[in-house]
C-alpha cells in the first residue's frame, strides 16, 4: 500500500525497501521517544488545566495590551511547564538571538562579566556579546566576557572554569545544544552538574541556559536543575510548528522582570505588549510541541541510521542518546551536499518545486546552501537543512512536523544522492 504512494512521490522501490527496513529496526528507540512525548504532553496539558486556559485566552489585544489575559495566562502556563517563578513569552521577541540578547542585557550592568563555561556560544551571539566587534554589543556597555572551552573529549574543563570565575562574574551562559559545532550536546543532568560546580565557586551568579533545540527532548528542563533562566525561540521546539514568530524567557521572577524591562522599558516591563491575534497559535503550538519534537527526534535518528548504513559519518551516531534535534551528516562531496538539500526541498509541503542554490551568506567564509519549504519562514522545527560548501561537506538538518513527513524527506534525500546507484 505505502510503496505505491511513495513511488508516486518519486521514491523508487529499492530506496523504499532499504529505508523501510531501517525504520523497522528503530521501533524500540521510537517507543522510548513516544513515552517521553506522552509524559511531556501530559505535563503541558496539566499546566493548561491548572491555569484554567479558557476561550478568552485565545483572543488578542491591541494597543498597549494592558491586562491581556491570554498573554498573562500563557506566561503562567510556561512557568508551570518549565517549573519557574515567571516567564516572558512574547511575539515582540523576534527570534532566539533576540531572546538571549534581552535576557543578557536586561540582567548585566556595566562592569559585570559574562562567562561561557562551555566554549564559544552560537554564532549570532558573538555580536551580541562583542566577541566580534559590533555596535551596541555588551562590550560597548562595559560588560566583559570570558569563556572556558570544553576539553577535547567534550567534558567540562573544571580547572579553567574555576580560574575564569572572578569578582566581576555576574552571569553565566550555558548553551544546551551543540548548535552547528561538533561538541556534544549537554544533557539536562550534565547541565545540573555544571551549575552545582559553578555555584560552589560563586553562589550568587545568574545562570542562563540557551535552551534552543532542547525543549521537550528530555522530560525535565534545565530550570529544574538550578538554571535561573531558560531562553529559546518559538520557531523551534516550543512553538510546535504553529507559532509564526516569538521567543521565551522563563526563570526567577527578578531576572525575568529585568529582561522585560529591557524588552519594553523600565517601569512598564511585563505590563505592556499587545498579543494581537496570535495567542491561539502560541497556545496550540505549545500544546503540540511535545509530539512535534518527538517527530523531529525520530526523523533525526532515522537519518543517522540510514546514512550510517550508506557508509557516511554521522553525528551523533544513530545509537547515541539524543539531547537535541540536530543531526549532522558528513557528505564528503559538493554534489552530495547539493543533492541532499535538493531532496529536503523537494519533500517540503511549501516551495517543493524550487531548487536550492548556494549563496554568500553574511558572516560565513564559504557559500552556504539551505533547504526549507516551511509554513513559517526560517522555522527549523520544520524539516530543514543547510551546510557550508566546504570540506568535509557537512549537512546539518533538523525538524519534521510529523514522522511520516520526516521519513519521506530523508528517503527523498537518499533518492537524490543514491537513487541510481543503490
Ligand atoms: C537557533 C539558535 C539560536 C538563535 O536563534 P535564532 O532564532 O536563529 O536567532 C541560539 N542558540 C542556539 C543553540 C540555537 O540553536
């Protein structure tokens, strides 16, 4: 039955049989993912019940947005799920980078120092912090930055961290996901160990976790192991594919308020900010997020298993435990990288008929090819892939709003790369 519809969608029998066999072998892994998704789904549902989310919450406000019941209730729902005192969940937060920038600049003051104990943070934060010189960076406001790199084996360099903490250290930022680096992604438990260690050296620092791509992968979040703030993007996991924009900052009341004072203004903080007409998407997206994240996880593991079998190096390997939704495959040649992205694009629900082409992206030293045919522009909880056109031709991909779609997308990449030679 399925073989035929796959064939109608451009997957020939050999690719179908090869990939289906691999999917069959992943049943146990998928059961475990489903169990976590079930737990997380109920955790989110309980927060909806406890906060009495009602139909009025789905409406929007305009203008100042004073007393916006939908917005305020949603922030309490987030607080319950992340087990924090408070949260800021807003369409006025434009993306993950913005959420992180607001959290940092709201909580740091001139003379303070920021520490990253897990190496270089995500690319876009370099200009926020001023690692790369940029107008408006924290550095311009007299906020210094230090970093302790991870050891070669991916473990924490406790000596270097201890040496980096000093009387100026006010805030610590920990990136949960590897992002597009090759270091391992941190499990929530490892983040907890790191936080305990740092608190042992200096108890009163503010510890923030960049939670991008990590939400709902585990059954607990970094805010449950001592993080003061968790920060992320709504066009990734917690938006469930439905949020058209936005970001969140959840954590200790004082620190969330500080972030809100920066996002809006001192004195106004969380009191203003119209939710316009998108509260329904924010609620529904958060409600869907656990199973959407599970679909993305299955897709990533399936892709790892398929490309391993085809003889490519993959990171992380298919059998490894997952702590985020990103999968990297070393494709070895430019043709393969182009073909992979072509496959992802061809599998997309939107813009399936366009062919992605590499371009000179600002801030990169090589051309970058990207594939995404998404309902929400730039959304990376939807099936998407990109890679720089340089050795060893790594592709990074993530997302998949449903497991059948993710599965088809990966099959389509195999068809593009190997269809003829299998
Ligand atoms: C995506 C991401 C960001 C930045 O988010 P944008 O929405 O792209 O600005 C920051 N950190 C990590 C780890 C990310 O994955």
